[in-house]
C-alpha cells in the first residue's frame, strides 16, 4: 500500500520523465540528419517498450530488457546527436553520419523493438504468471530458517568473502582477463557461477524466507545482501554491481506491490543510499584494479588496496567514470557497424554463429565487422572483446523480417526462464527478478561466441534445479 502523497509524488516524477523524454526527442529529431518524423517514431517505440516493462502486468524480463535497450539506443543516440555531433566512442564500421545510413539504422532498431513489443502484448493476453497461485510454498523451510537465520546470513557473507578472495588471488574469473589458474574438477566454473549469480541467488532465497517469516526485511539482511553483490563484482573486475543489486531491490518493490503490503519508506531509502554508496565505491575500486592489471600488468593483491594507493591513483580512478553511465550500454555503435556492413547475408550470419573461442584470437565482431581497437592488444593475456548485442547480431543476414522474428523469440525465452525461476523457487519474486535480469542482460550483450550461450543458460537451469530440489527436500522432511 502506498499513501496518496507518495503516490502523487511518483506520478509527478513519471510525468516529468516523459516530458523530458519528449523534449530531448524533439531536439534530437530537429538535429538528426534524416526525417524528424522517423526519429520521433523511433523515440516513441523505444519509450513504449520501456513503459511496458513497468505496467502492472509486466514481468521482470520486460523491465530489464526495456531499460537496457532504451539506454543503449535511445539515450546514447539522443545525447550524442544533441551534444556530441553524432560522434561515438566505439567503432561504428562503415557508418557515415548521413540521411540514408541513419534512417536504415532507425528502421532496424524499430523493427527489433517491435518484435519484443508484439510478444509482450501476446503474452499479456495469454498468461501472467504472477497471478497463478502455487499449491506449494516456502513455509516448509521456515522452521529451519527461523532457527538458523543469523547463521545462514553470516555464512553467506563469510563465504562471499572467501570465494571472492579465492577468485582474486588465483585469477579465476576477471572481466577481460585470461584465467591465471585452471583448477581440477571444473572448479573454475563453480567459482565463476558463485561470483556471477550464485551468491545473489542465495541472497534472493534468504530474503524470500525472511519476508515469509517476519513480513519484512531487516536492516541486517539488506546490508548483507547488497554487500555480497559488491564483493562479488569487485572480485571479477566488474562495474556491474548495479545489475544483481537492482534485481533484488526491484524484486522487493514488486513483492510489496503484488501482495499489497505497506512500503517501509525508511528501509527503502536506506537500501537505496547503501546501494548508491557501494556502487560508487565499486566503480572506483574496479577502475583501479583494471588500470593496474590491464595497463601496468600487475597481479592485484589485497594488500595493494590501501587508501594511500587509491588516493595516489585518483586521476586514474576518475578515468571514464563520467561516461560510464552513457557509453557502457551495448547498442547504437554495433547497430551502426552492422547496418552499414557491405557483406550482410546468411553466409555472414552462419560464420558468426559458428564462431568459437580461441586464445589469442579476436572475436568475430572484432575481426570482421569493425576495425577493432583491440587488434594490437595482448590477447594471450587479456580477453578484450567488443559486443554487438542481439539487435545487431540477428541483423547479420540483412533481413528485417528475420530480426523481428528473432526478437519475438527472445521475448519468449526471457518469459520462459523467468516462469521456471518462479516455479522452481516456489513463488519467489526475488529469484524471478534476478533471473529475468540475467537473461535480459545476456541478450542485450549477445553475439560473442553465441553457440556457447548454452553454458550460461545451462548454469541458470542448474541453479534453479538446485533451489527446487532443496525446497522439495525440506517439504518432504516436514511431512
């Protein structure tokens, strides 16, 4: 339940947001070299997809894919058209800032987003999983959780520190790095799973139990859940702490709304402030780690992360932070490179689809589609890649009809995984939100060795199977 004053404030903010989008779209359309009507259609479709992700009958995948594509295409293009004369940081291939290439680009993006929009409307008419009441629930675990809740949360954070330290020390999985250590029995994959979303999955389920038991989440649980995402993100040199954290926060907001529970505004404010503080810290720490590892070629030790060292490298830490929130999102540049490529066709698509990882070798997109900035990088040590994203990748055949169908199917895959997560977790919206975010992020960053996507999706299914089996086991023990 939300009081009328707060509800009114939210509505005002929403109206202001859409007014700002309309103003920016109008200015960008005026400065855009092609038809201003086409740019306004592009803006409308982009914002409408975003809007669908926050309607009452949305699923979490809708929300996250809408945000990722809105940031990667509309926001990036509008800002750079208005303020930066259509100049982009990433390679754009053969693309030129002229009417014909730009209009073809916008048509491709519009068609891709329409594929998601059409599936969204069909899914809403046919099935909305949050309305389905489950016969079983999580109550079978509650006696055990009630007795050991402090120990469970303490074990989570201690284990998080442990596997994060292990990951850093042995160089198991860091973004842009070749693993320094190959462990036996597939242990590298387990560590990678834990830092990517294994720990966050545990947090999601513990928060679900906490709400079932106490009807709210304590400050203790909030701190530990967000701290886990911070620790794991830093250990893998990722500035993406915002992803898992926002999924958990969004799951909590949706849980309150769906169950018509009162919102604790103090805890919500505390959660947001804690998240902002830790996320900001993670960005600077990871920039420091990346600079020393990628540029200075030093293996990072925990002893090097002192305040003196960080202060000494303050200029390095600031590098790129101001552009992080605009240019880190995949979308516009890759679509420009793809739509302007002279050899689009099914042969190109088949070649990209069959691409495989080979140490010291650039990925297909870097080798074929653009003049990659990583051509002269040390790829025997680092694994630097440029990513096209699903919109660009599925336009490799040069067919807008195929692109529409592919994005329609992506909407279905996102829904399927989220529905499985909801069923496997006995109705946890936190787990549903986390899985919806992971799948949406994967597709928005799709295109690098695509045939190995089974590794991520297989791990996701295994993750949900573990949750289901454990809950099922406790249910049987209770009976």
